């Protein structure tokens, strides 16, 4: 065996590690110790240590070093979604490898682990909803209807319906490519949901501390329709949410069960959250935390985040900031969306002027709000390690650049921990 490639790989890895752990660099998880965990969404390149299309081996090594250095909580950006972990029907239809790697990575680095996500209208394979009942006439070839313009999207700088285009939606189960064939019955779909939740949450019992049980069930449009229309809500009915929490609680009674959604900085969407969660609480549904994704943009102010957190806290449940990133792309300032199909539009037009400073100011503002509400907040999770691997890379929304160098926004987040003044 020729030892030379091995030596050069090793020295590259050591160099990458040394670069990432410079002695004088502050550490996010340390400066927020006692307030909340600071987490990050990671992919299989990090958990398996393997180069991929986006990252060379050297870059992956640097990403791993940065994750270990800065964060004490992890979540899989994609590996636990239904389409990934349970692509086919039947007992052998599961694909646990990448999810197991995430759990092993978190455990071996003594990080707490969140599971994302058990029930979602998006990224759910067609077989889950298929059966022998004819779909309602309204469903056949029905695209996602254009959003009602009623909800203001700009002022809050949050996700709103404005960025969604008719016929474009977020995945196999709903929206884009939405399944329109014969459907399962309510009982069949409940049984598939129960089997999925019991198998997945059961497998990681005692290892995954927090589950996103239901993701993005709230409607973006109108004021009266609280829930979005999805194959879950149409086939099962609105109690699909309560059932999912019940099954998750059965599977792992000690797990913290979270409802997770985006756009909660928008007062109208937030009101829908409060309405829905109060109903669940009145029915004694085991819901233990609110996940606020916080895919926001640089217009988001301290006041918006302060108000958002104050109102969510009235539910009496811990708040987890679950998918934090702050879009600097011009296209994301008008209206943003966490829906995958809307993402392209929200990252167009290049960055806003003075993007690094605006990003730093926005991060400092929202972290000051997190600190103000730290009694309510248990976890703050960044949605990606750095700008290069971000789902909205063109929006450069994170605090580390593609070389894992801290941006001014990193210093701003550190400053906010100590109550530093905004400039
Ligand atoms: O960041 C995720 C991206 O890599 C995936 O392609 C996409 C579809 O699975 O999902 C992205 O993450 C979403 C998360 O799971 C739920 N909230 C919105 C996030 C951004 O779309």
C-alpha cells in the first residue's frame, strides 16, 4: 500500500481541524450555556464523513470540525423525512442507514438530537396515500390553488403565501406532483401513520430527545381556514394531528413532542397556531413544545421577534427555534417561503446592498429577543452549517461562509449573548 495519499489526507484533515478551532474564537454553545442549546441541521456528508457533490473531503472534514466545535444539538436536515427513511410500503420498506448515522454522530459527540419529521404533507411518498377510494372530483388534477392575497407578507419579513405559485407546492404528498389517484381510507391511512411513527420513534427511543411530530399543518392563506388542505387532512380529517401526537407518545413516552411550522412571525399565521394548539391542549393531546422554524429575512427586527415569542409563550409550552436562517437575497425580502418550490424565487436578484451588515444586525436583533425570552426558549437550531450547504445558498443566510469562516453575523450572535448594545 502506498502511504503517501494517506499522509496527505491526514495532514489536510488536521489542517482543516486546526483552522476551525482557533484558540481565540468564541463558541456558540458556550456563550449560550444556561440559556438554550445551540444546534445545527446536518446532512449525511457530516454524519458519514464522506465527500459529495457539494463538498470535497477537505471541506467535509472542516464542516465536521466546525459542528463539533460550535454546537451541542443536531437534527437531520433530510434523513428522517418519510421519503428518506420509509420510501416503500411493508416491513422492509425502511431505510435506516443515514438516520442511524445521524443518531450515532449526535451520541458520540454528546449532542442532543431532534428528529425531523414524522408527519408532513411534503416529501411523503405516494404509496402512503394510495388505496381504492376514488378521489373527490375536486381533487382530480387539482393544482394547489393560488394563495389568497389577504395575508401581508412584507412587513414581518417572514414566510407568507405570496411566493407560492399556482400549481407549485412542496412535494409528493401535497402541492407539486400531488397524488390524485384512488385514496386510502381513513382507517388505512391512520394505520400507516401509526406503523410509521411506532417504527421510527420506537427505533430511536431514548436517543432522539425531541420529535417534530407534525410539520407545517397550518394554512398560509385566508383568515378562517386554520389548517392547510393536505392529503392527511382530507383523508383522515383534522384529527390527524392529535392522532400523530398520540402515536408518538405511545412509541416514546419520554420524548418531547413538538409541533413545527414556519412563518410564525406573521401575526395571522401565529394566531392560527395559537388557535390550533389551544384546541389540542383542551383535548389533552401530548404536545410538549412549539417549533418555530424562523426562515426569516434581513427585515426581521427585534420587535417582530419579541412579539412573536411573547405571544407563542402564552401557550405555556417551551419554544424551540428549529430552522433558523436569515435570507439576504433580494428576492427573499418581498415575500419568503419555506416551501421548497418557492425557494428559487426567494433567492433571486443577488444579495441586498450591504448584505453582511444587514445580516449581522438582523442576527443580533433576533438573538437579543431570544435572550430576552430565554426562559421560554430551550433550543435554537441553525438550518445548515454554512452558506455553501444551505438550502438557500444564494441567500447566504448563515453565520459561517462556504469556507467555514465566521461572518460579521457570527460576532453579532456572540455579542447578543452578553447583552451588547445594537450599533
Ligand atoms: O433544507 C431542506 C432541503 O435540503 C430539502 O430539499 C427540502 C425538502 O425536503 O427540505 C428542506 O428543509 C425544509 C424542512 O424540512 C421543513 N421546513 C422548511 C425547510 C426548507 O424548505
